[in-house]
C-alpha cells in the first residue's frame, strides 16, 4: 500500500512544474519564441500565415508522429498559441497541461 502511495505521488509530481510562478507545463503563451526553443530546439519549419509567423516542430517517427505548432502574436515576438497534434504517447512531453 505504501508503494502505491509513493507511485501515485511521483505520477502527480511528473504532471506539472512551476513556470513563471504558475503551476503549468509548456505554458508558453505570452513568452518569447526563445522559451519554446529552449524546450524543443530550432523549429523544423517556419512560415507566415495571415501575417503571423508559424513555427512547427516534428517529433517522434513517421508511424507515431507528434507535431508541435506555435503561432506568434501579430505584435511582437511572443507566443499567441501553442498546440500539439498526433500520437498521445509521443506528444505527452510537449503538451500544455494546466497544473
């Protein structure tokens, strides 16, 4: 029973971390692109769509892909949206999860 409690505590601790004083993981909204690059490295693709810069990272493999997409705000170098799509197991380290 004690081992189960320890495992539960470890699982919960792994689901969140403190970023900017709030409990969240990968909460990049309002942060500069550099904050995302620290976590993901250089983007694999960048383009401009409707006047907004869009950066994309491809993680995983072709059979189990995860795409991470960041859209920057039109004014300044700050993240407007951050999203992941693809295999849940591959995307889980990159997902945004409120604490």
